[in-house]
C-alpha cells in the first residue's frame, strides 16, 4: 500500500513536470528572442549552447525522452496498482471462504449456498475493485493538485473563475450520480443473486424440472433477473460516460470564449496564446482526471451493497477449533444434552446416552424427531446448548473437536459426488493415496465394477449421474472408510434404495464395521435388525 501511494505521488509529479515543460517550449519556439533575457538566458548560458536552434532541438528531444519515461512509469504503476487490488481480492476471498468453513454448522444451515458461492467469488472481487478505485482516486487527486498549482501560479484570477464554473457542475453531476448509482448497485446486487439462485436451483434439479415441465417459468424468473442486472450495468455505464462529455464541452468552450473575447477587445491574441495553450494542456490533463475520479466514485457507490454484505460475512463469529488428542477406548457418553436451531425451539431435550466402543447402535423415530441432530451432536458437527459430550473421560470441546471428528466416517442419505474421478471423490479434498483408495473401494464392494472401467480414474459425472444409486452409495461408503475411522455413522444412508440393494449394502457395512462402532439412523426395522440396541427418539427425547 505504501509503495503504491509513493509511486502514485511520484507519477503525479512526473505528470506535472511533463505539462509544465510544454509552455516554455511553445514560448521559445514561437519567440526565440526569449533566450536573450531572464531565466531562459540563464539556462541557455549555463548549458553552453551556441544557437537558439540547438537549444530548441535539445529541449524538444529532452521532452520526448521524458514522455517516453512517463509512459513506462505509467505502465509500471498500472501493473503494481492492479496487482495490489488483485491481492486484496484473493486475500478476502480466502478469508471469507475460511470463515464460512469455520462458522457453527447451525449458522451455516441458515444460508443459501448459491449466495455463499457468489459472495466468496464475485463479491470479494468487488472489494479488490473498490481498493483499485480508491488508489486511482488518490492518484488523480495528486495529479490535479500539482497541475492546478502550476496554472494558479500562471494566472490565479482566470484559474479561480474556471475552477468555480467547473466545480459547480462537478457537484451537480456527482450528487446526481450518487443517487442513481446507489440505486443501481442495489438492483445489480439483488438481481445477480437471483440469477445465481435460479441457475443453481434449476440445474441442480434438472430431472425434476423436466418432469414438472416448468422450464418456461424458470426461464422467466432468470430472464427477469438478467434483464434487471443488464439494465443496471447499462445505466451505470452511461452515467459514468456522461460527465466526461459535459466537463470537456464546458472547459474548452470557456477557453475558446476567452480567446474570442480577447481578440474582440484587443484585436490581438498573440500575447495570450502561450498562456491559453498552457490552460488547454492543463484542462486536457485535469478534465480526464476529474472524469476518472467520478468513474471511480461511481464504482464505489455501485459496490456499496456488496461491500456491506462482505463486511457482514467477515464479521461472523467463527469457531476456533483444535487437534488436541482424543483417545476412544471405552465409550461415548452424552450427559443431559439440549439443543435448538437458530430459528426454532428445542430439538433435543435432556438426552443422556452411553455408546460402548464396538457397539452397533440404531437410532429410529419419526421424521423431525431429532435423530439426525442427536447424531450431529455425537459427531461434533453441532455443539450442545446445554449438556456435555465425553469420549471416555475427555470432554469434547473446541480445542480437541477436530481430533474427534477425524475418528468418524459419515455416510449420508444423499451422497454428494462432484464431476471428477472416483479417486478425487473418495479422497474428497485430501491428497489422493491410490492404495488407500483401492482398499476403501474393495471394502465398499465396488472395486470389481470399477476395475472393468478406468479403475480409480473412472469419471462419475456431475452429481454422480454416470452411476446407479447403489453405486453412488458405495462410493459414499468408500469415502467414509478412506481414513479408516473408528466410528461409522449411517444417516438414513439406504432409505432411497430398493430392498435388495439395501440388503446388500447393509451386509457390506456390517462386514466392514466388524471392529468399529456403528451408529445407524433408519426408519426400516430390517435395516437395523442386526444392531445391538435400538434407541427410539420422539420429540427430542429417548423413549
């Protein structure tokens, strides 16, 4: 940041010198007799020139070299400034992703995943752009001030008159732009999110969309959001382009009017041509700077809603969790556990339970009774509002909860398979270990099928679309077994399968969990008939 600001000030100085050098050059070229007196003569004599022509040639070449340097400096500054704004974007994107991975799960459960992905990806990019806008505003301010100082020194009366006229119009334009862009920014923010939701919700349920036949309604929702988003972008672009035309027309019209007035009054404008030329150059530099400043302010105002949202996301409470050791030797013990979600009453109420190591436990009950929530508390996904969870005599807390979670293999009802290979889906974010993957696939009884395809490099398709339901479930089992967990949890993992496939998969699960603790959530009694105990939950209590 300091480097960028220093280079920005340096560039403003370079810009000022570049503009200031033009007037003396024009004056000497149009009137070489200036070299016979004053500052010009001092410079002429000091540098040892023999003729005005040589002085003018060297002066002109020096200006050319200086402007080449200015161009290189400008490119380097643009690179460093953009690099800094991109670094800001990557910093906030990483930070926001980390925060959303670290928020309490019941907080995450209230969020929309499409909005989260947009926030982490696109909205953090807006923060980088806003930083870029702010740096550019600083650059333009320094440039304007330095160039302005030169023309004030040149003729302060005319400068104040031009400034007053331009300032009135800048304030009018800026106040109008501020209102329009704040409104358009909100429209863009809302419509962008609606587009994302429409895409995710429809493409993620395409089979259901086709069966229901409501493509036209979904397209209408998306198209409305897209049109609003496009219109807001267009309005913002036009509003950004408008000040340049207005300011340039006013500034240069005023200069021409001054020349016309002097010619009419004195019948000769030769004496003011160098001054007018200098003002023209200054305006040529200042007006684009003012326009760019307005564009940058425009961009910041447009991103106001996004900035607020990212700030709120960054301000979320996060869980600081550690890997202090947890040894599971004898039992999992729950003492008087109570839990509620953020939007409702108690889901678990005063539950105490002990699960011995190696035991096969079934948890049954009506939908909404609290089965999955209780298991989420056992596995450390949810933290109880009241009560305690012990592994042997170790209390599960923030400093050791990650060690406990790593001992658990989880098989949900709906297996999420992304568009990648079997190896990538089984290792799921960890560095793939081919031997461990194959071992897990063999235990899940799917290796024979995969070995006739591309083995662990077999593509599963988005959502596992290239596999049957039973095959998807077996990949889920292999994923749960990949790290050789001590506790295996089935959260209604076979409820969507037919009886024959379910029976096969349950046989496989009982086989691979022979020396593991098994916790099964299920509705069907046939699924849990081989468990050591069946625990029934009703209204958050063990009955």
